[in-house]
């Protein structure tokens, strides 16, 4: 009897009402009730058409079945009446009128038996019709009650919507009042400016009148007066330009205020969403722990049931063996009995001949009786064994049923566990996305901390004595505690990776940041830490092992995959790559065909490279080799080539210590052919050389000079970070080549992320503590909100680093 519209939720009738400012809550309620009533009328009209005016063959055949016809198949009756007493019978209005107006026809008026049978048949059809109408009335009553409940629910929801709309209307009224106040103040300022302008115009007219009088009276001063007139015209033009500039500044100030309020509201909503996500995540983690406990207990029960089942099967096998043995003994006893019976018969035949053997025959009879008793005992034992076998079969069946039930329960719990883990992963993704958005709005440098795992060459000390990780929801995955000399130091970063974190897990956290380079942002990711802490492994990975690829190869693969995915949307990208190293405060081009272009031989310096910044915040390195790339395979070849050219040395702290700062840069230029939109992004991936102490590294000669240059550049980087954290007017970017090259990333509009790599060895606790403190200061630096670069030049002769 119902239609498709009954399955719709109440709020799907007119969702556009919530976004229209001119519709009041009362009109919304009336509109919704009118929709429900129109649906009810449509259903009733449809039913009347189906029952009252339908003239199809199906309903006629149903009535012919009432009149006794056997041509209609009962399976053709509608499914809605299949459970009623009338079966598949339906009545149309014509059928009911024909049944009521039907007149009895009799062959013989005085044949009362025939009349009674016809009357009984007629009464039976009337009863069927009445029952059908009663069932129809019950269905109508049920539909009416259902519609009444839906109407009450709708009225309650409408009242809630009225309250919400009233609150929204009050908020809008308050906003309108504030806007009116600001409009009144602006109108007052405008009136003052107009009055000042009128006064200036009046004074100007007075000056003109005075000037004309002076011209009439003093003709000799006409030349000087013309000069004054020209200067006055220039002053008027400057006044007009100043007034226009003042209006533009007012409009720009109002737009900035609106944008600031919008950012504040977005920040508040993001904070609330993060709090809700944290609460949901804590609830999901608790449910996950409980589910894991239940799963473990059910696994224990399953193992115990399997063990008990194995024991029962062993008992069954033993009983079966025992029954087989008993059956063999019984068979042997029966054979002995038959043999003895034959002997008894032979002896009985010989009793007449041998009366002297009567005593022997009595003994034999007693022996047969005792064997018969033994046979009875064996029968009883066989029955007991069969009963035990039946009981073991029943216990095995019950155990099997219990095992199947527990298996189903375990499957259900595993499904629930998978759902909870999926929700936890989705919540973590949402939290990460909102956290990144808040950090971008704040403009801080993001900091990720990664602790290197223990290596075979490390000292066999307990790592837990040095580092520990908080398990509370607030600091889970973000906090790290370090213990040194029985003193605990706590740090909190944007993300903390424990020693067992894989390269894939680390890259997932920065994948969205790398993606923004294709969207037209400047992105900078650099690794910092002492020598031997895993910086090069984090950035480059292990060559020849695909599972341990570093951030640079994975970032390039993602960029080229996304480039292919954006082609159907009309985007076309061009990419350029450059690689350099800063060795002993000297820039070296790692892609140069002249290997010794920047080397120092015989005290004479090679090719010199200079760093320049333009007005747009872009950095250019003169005479640097720039290569156009089309695939990740080409970039991989260039990376291998640069790795062979990079300066690497051996110290007491690291077998292969990087002795220079490695800078990889990819410039991305994209054009959308359909929208003619142009974007230009830059991806900087930097592997800094490790800080080290001379007392531990044991550097001498060239290694000593390299160590001093590395420590000097890193100390210059620390000076820059401290100046940015204190918001000093002068930031010493020019103190080293490294900080001057990174100036747009540290003090511009770039998205910057720093990896601080930590060694777990207790002997390196001092350096690790210094690195963590430096990373905390970096995380507190504000470098400005990132800016997307749109509508820039598509062809550029130099490569930008910022």
C-alpha cells in the first residue's frame, strides 16, 4: 500500500530552505506539512485508482475465483494479501456492486434446498468481501497511525529547525547592527572628508577670484601668475591622486579585516574539529583495546576447546579399540562355548556307555555355566562401552557446535576490529590534515623528530634508559622524553617517529606537503642532526633496496604520478632539476660535466658561484647546471650521478659521513590549458651535514677543516633561528652560504619542514639533547603564511630555490 516517497527521511523534502534568508521558520513548517499532506493524498488517490476504478484482467480474475472459477492460478495473487484469510482475492468497486445487487435465480421456486445452497454460497462470498474490507480498513488504520507518527516527528523537527533559525536570525541581526555601526562611522568620515574638500574648493575659488583681480590690477605680474597657476594645477592633481589612493587604502583595509575575521572563524572551527577528533579517537582506541582483549580471551577459549576436542577424540579411539578387543574376546568365547557344547553332547551320548564318567560330565556342566556367566559379563561390558561411545559422540558434537559458534563470534569481532581500525586511521588522517592547516595559518616551521634504530655496531645498552615516548592521547605520536643524568627532559613536536618506523610511514606524513609543490607553493624539507643519526638514510635511503627508499625518491615518484593523473583535467607541467653541495663554504655543482670546476687545486679556487635573491623572493645561483626532466627515472639517474660526486669521508663516529650540505631543487611550472591558469612551485630537499665534536670524531687534516666549516655553518643556522624566534630586526642570513641560500625558506612565504634525527646511543645523549632543544626553537619560529604563486612567467632562465 505504501509508495516510494514514504521511505524518504523527513528532512529531504526541501533542503534548500535552510540556505534562503527570506523564508521564516513558520513558512518552512507549513511548507513541509503541505508536502506530507500532498504525499498522503497522492497515496490515497493511487490506491483508489488501484481498487475503485481499475479494470484490468488481474482483478477480474480474482473475482472470478470467488465465483468458483478454477482457471486462475493462485500464485498470481498480489503479495500484499498473501498472509490474509482471503488469500490472493481482491475486489473492485464493480465487483462489490455486482455482488450486492446480485439477484438469485432459481430453476424451481419451491426447491428450498437449492435456494439454501445458493444463499449459503452468496453469504460465503459476502463474508469474504467483508473480511477483505476489514483487512483493508486495518491497513488504512495502520497507515494513518504511521502518518500520524511521521507528522509528529516532522513537527518536532520543524520546531527544532525554528529554534535554530531563530538563533541564526539573531546572530545575523547582531552582525547587521555591527555593519550598520561601521557604515555610520564610515559615513561620518566621508562627510568630514567632503566638508574638508568643499572648504578646499571654496578656498580655491577665492584664490582664483583674487588671482583674477590681481591680473586686472597688475598686468606686469601676469607671467609669474601663470607659473603659479601651473603649480596649483599640479597640486590639485596630486590632491586628487591622494584622495583616490586614500579610497583604495580604505577598501583594502576593509577587505583585510574581512579576510582576518574569516581566518579567525576558520581557525576556531578547525580547533573544535580537532578536539572532537581527539575525543573520537580516544573512544575508538579504548574500544580497540577492549576488542583486542575479547579477541585474545576468545582465542584462548578456542585453543582450550580444540585441546578438549583432541582429548575426546583420543578417548573415542581408545574406546573403539577396547570395543573391538571385547568383540574379539566375545567371538572367541562363543567359539569356545560351541566347542564345549559339542563336547557336552558327545559326553552325554557316552554317559550310557560310561557311567563311571558321570562325575566328569557334572564338572563339565559347571564349567559351561561359569563360561556362560563370563559371556554375560562380556555382554554387559560391551553395552557399557557402546554407551560411553554414544556419550563421547554427543560431547564431540556439542564441542563442534560450540567451536563453530566461537568461530563466528571471532569473525564478528575481527570485523568490528577492522572497522574500528579503519575509523581510527580515518580520524588520524583528518587530525593530520587539520593540524597541517592550522600550522600553515600560523606560519610556523613544522618539525618532525625521528629516532634512529639500534645498529649492530652500537653499544649493547638499553635504549629505554635514554628515550621514552608518552602514551597519553594528548602527546601520543608527538612527544618524546629524554633522560640524562637522572634528569628528564620532555619535548613535543608535530610528529615523533620511533625507531621501528618505516620509510613508508615517514613519507605518508609529508606526502601532502610534497603535493602542494604542484599546486604552486614553495616547499622546503631539510634534515638536521649529529653525524651518524640517519639524516642521509631519511632523505636518500639505501640504494638498491626499494622498500628503504628515502624521502627524495618517493617525493619524485609521487610528483610524476600526480602529474599524469592531472593531465585529463588540462594541466601540463614542466620540471627542472638542480643539485649542489656546500663544501667548506664553497658551492659545488654536482651535475656539472666539468668535475673540477669548483674544486680548489694548488691553492687556486675553481669556478665561483654566487647567490642572488630577487624581489619576488626567488633565489638564483649563477652558472648552475639546470636539467629538464620528464620522468622519475631521469631524476634517479641524476641523483646517482650527484651521489658519486658528493663529498663523503670516514670518521670515528661514522664510516660514511657526509662532509657537505646537499641541496636538491625541483622547479615546477604548470599551465591549465582550459582555464589558462599558471602556477609555479619549488621543491627543496636538503640533507645537511652532521654536527660533530672533535673529541669524538678524531678528525685531522682535511677532515678537521671540514668539521670546522660544518660546525660554523650550523652555528650560523642556529643564530638565524634564534633571531627569528626573538623577532629581531636584523637576521644574520649572510653569515654563511647555507643560511643565505635558505633565506626564502626560513624568512619568506615557503612551507618549511625540518627533520631532527636523533641517535639512540647513550654516549651521544649530549648531542641529542642539543639537537632536540634546537628543534624546539625551530618549531616556535613564525616565518609567515605560505603564498600560492599564480599567473607567473612560464619560462625562466634561472632556477629558484625559494
